[in-house]
């Protein structure tokens, strides 16, 4: 399976304890799915075929220190912050990262707040229009005019945007790493990625909507795909958007209440998964999306 390069910034302090660093590197490299790991300039470079969230959790646990994902992928990369796109419209929140290495696109992500042990379709939609939230992002991205299908189908038997299903753990979190040879990162920047309400039947069902969207229902969470920093491309230690350092940034939720000033329409809305989101959905402002503005735009006060 194609591997990805991750740049994981670890809070080892100004004079890192060599033993602690070595132990972290050693445990990382002995883990199945990790090809290589090395410490350089305060960051651990990891080459892996595991989801980035799993690596972050592992580094945090092994080192006992805070860790954030500073860069992802050594080719073209993109990222989408996924949510219900309305201030009070649910608690499904996550990040999906995309990386192109040669022919292979990797979609790596984690999404919180889904019903435990359920399955949901993951699709690239044709537009990045969030003017009506996830209702205005268009159909599945389908440049060849093909019927809906599954990720293993040939290009004339699936939409390019058909990435199949993601599986949710019993904690309500879906962590995934999907590889695909039909989609390319440069074709999807500016479009959106969405999680569907129901499982995608991959075009094999008996319902008339099976060949349209796999009978997967509406998009319950979505986000615009924006170009992002790859490894070594993001020298920031301070977030340009609001001037806070990455370690404070990491402890803030991705979006919504607590991220900035609480929005009026969101004051009664609280996320039961807030703690997890703070822990793991750091994106470090790397994609340049002003999520505050987006949230405001979709607020119905
Ligand atoms: Zn489709």
C-alpha cells in the first residue's frame, strides 16, 4: 500500500531529552505499518501506511508529550474541514486530508460524532458551494458521466468521487485511510468532500437511487477541499489566523464554540465529543480557510 509522509511536531521542549526521543522513534519504527521514523528540528518525520490520527495518538502516548500534525504528504496535498455547516445543525466534525503520490491519491481522515458502529458513504461532490450548507455542493463528482459505483469499479462504472464507505468505531469516531487511482488531488481542490447519512450500496442495490448515490441519503457533513502544506512547507509555530501558538491552537476545538468568540446562534449548542475534537482535529490554519467566516455565513440567527 502506498505510504504517506507525515511531519509530526512534538512538544519535547527547547532541549529534547534524547532518551525520550529515541524511545519514541524506536517504538514508532517497530510498529507495523510504519516504514520509517526520524527526529529532525523538533519534528518526527514518519513514513507510514496508517491513518495520521493513529500516528498522532501513538506519538502522544509513547512520548507523553503533545503532538500535532504539521505537514502531510510530499507531493500535492489538500485538506477539508468537515462539519454539518450550520451552527446548530449537529455534532459531526472532522478533517480529511488528501495527498497525491504518483498515480495514487490517499484520503486520510477522522470524523467524530457519527452513530457508533455505523457505516457511511464518503464522496467527493462536484462543487464547493456551501451557500446552503451541504445541500448545495452538487452531485458526486462525475467527469465521465458514469453511473454511481464503488471505489474498486473501473472509471466508466463509478463516479470519480465515489470513495466507498467509512466505518465508525464504537466511540463514534471513523478513522480511515483510503487509496484511489482514479481521483487526483488537482481535480478536487475547490470541490467538497461529504459524509452521507447512510451506508453506500456501491451501486449494487435495488433502489432507484442506487445508481445515483448508492442510496446513501443526504450529505450530513461536508467541507470544501483546499490546497494545504506538505511536509517542510509549513514553518509556522504561530497560527497566522489569530496569533496563538500551535500548542494553544491544538487545545482549541477545530471550529464552533470555543474556537473564537462563541457565536450567538451556537450558544446553546454543545458538542459531546468536544474533548476528542480538541485532542485530534488540529489543522494549524494550514489550509487558509477562515472557518469563522464560513460558520457565520451559514448561521441562521
Ligand atoms: Zn457516486
